[in-house]
């Protein structure tokens, strides 16, 4: 099924699934493993925790929770740092440079399959559970004649990375439609360049997340379908993970982080607050933040849908075997 991700890419490929925007940065270097403490002006000691992130507007609940003091309420001084590319987040977590990092499920499954000692601690985002609620889309030119899944036969589809969850999802759609996948070509193109490639006729479709979905539609492209919804409605997408070793040694800190994160994600029902957090913490301007579809933020990990995801990923060669969810997910 194309080529499988390289070992480096197995560690993290989140940029393909959640609302994406160039991030300005909200970072410092205060966390050192979760064992030292800092002192607040009130004399309360907080434990430094550093979270490795990517430039994602989908991290709005994390930004908001830090700003609102939810993590400080749990005794944690949480800071963020943008990793040097998604592939560097897992090594940084293993080296204890970060205590947690943002990721996506297939990459974590692939990493575990390659004996990388990381575990999921919390869900962050899910795909749409309705046909018109998605933050992901296959975009095509308005006059392409491509209107739905049955029209994907023989087409060229741009993906941010080959062998990832978008490709698995599209292949599942092709099978459902009885379309021979050998006639469909997948091409790797970075998100920011995909829409122009569709407009120029270099590819027929682009598998895009927000804000590139909205930007593409503003440029005249049309949203043909949401591949994640079509493959698995409500598919788990984004997550936070930690080092298996660190989690075993610091269960109280991990539980405190998850409690604060749960509170932060619960607050995501306030869409205006999330938009404000996106504008304040990324380079997304207020006008674009008001136009894009926001992520579906959910803290609970859906094991049933992860089982389906693992089955599909194994069927289409992204995994050698179905993942052991008991090993994948940290339970304290």
C-alpha cells in the first residue's frame, strides 16, 4: 500500500489529522523530568511538566487549561515547547526532555510495534460523527466531476504522508465501494502545497485538515467527503502520550496531568474561548479562526473504535499485526 512510514515517522505524524495552523510558540525550558519543583508567589510548590507539541490549533484546550490555571490547581507548572518536527517528539519523551507530547494513534501503534516504550495517557480529538461536521476533507476542483466515494476510481490523491491513517481511511472507502485500489495513485505533498496542486491539475484530490479545508473552499475547491468519517465515524485521532518508564515511576503526576487535561477538554464546549485560545497561541488570525471547523475534543479513549482502526491498519499494511490496547494505553 505505497510505502510504510520510516522508523522516524513512526514516532509521530499528528499533523495529518487535527486542525493545523502555523504556531507562534508558547514555550520555555522549565520542566526537567517532573521531579523538581518551582515555587509560586503564594509559596505553593508546583512540579514542572513540559509538553512537546506541534503547531496545532487543535491544542486549544491545552492552551486554555494552562491559561486558566487548571494544571496549577493540580500542583503542576505546565509549559509547552514546539518539537523539531513530529518525528522528534517520541525520542524527546523517551529522553525525558518532555514528560508528555501530542501524537496520533496510528503512529503510536506503529511505534509500539517497533518496541518504542510510549503509552497513550489521554484522548484529545475525534473525527466527525456526522457527515457535515468534519475538520478533514478530500478537496477537488469544482468542475472535476468528483462528487462522492464512487468517483475516486483512477484518481490521484495527495496525502501529507504515505502509509498513514488518511491512506488507510481512503483504502477502506475504496474497498467499501468495490473500487480497485491499484488504479488509485497516492502522492506525498505537504499540507500547505496541496490546494495549489489540485488547482494546477497535478493531483485530482487533496486530503486536507483545517485550516486548509476552509482555505481551499475559499479558493473555489469543493469538499467531496470526509475520509475519516466515511471510514470510522468518530474515529479517535489526536492524543497525548508519555514514556512508559516515566509513567510507571510518576503515576501521581500523570494522574494529575490527566485530571487537568480532562477539565480543559470539558471546557472546549465554549467555542468562543477555544477560538480565542487559537488566536492567542498560534499564528491563526481571528477571521480565519472564526471560519474554520473546530476539532471534536473528547478526553475518553474509545477502545472499540481503536480496535476497528487497528484492524483496518493491519489489513492495509500500515501495521504488521493488530495492536494490544492494554499495552498501548496507560491506565495508572
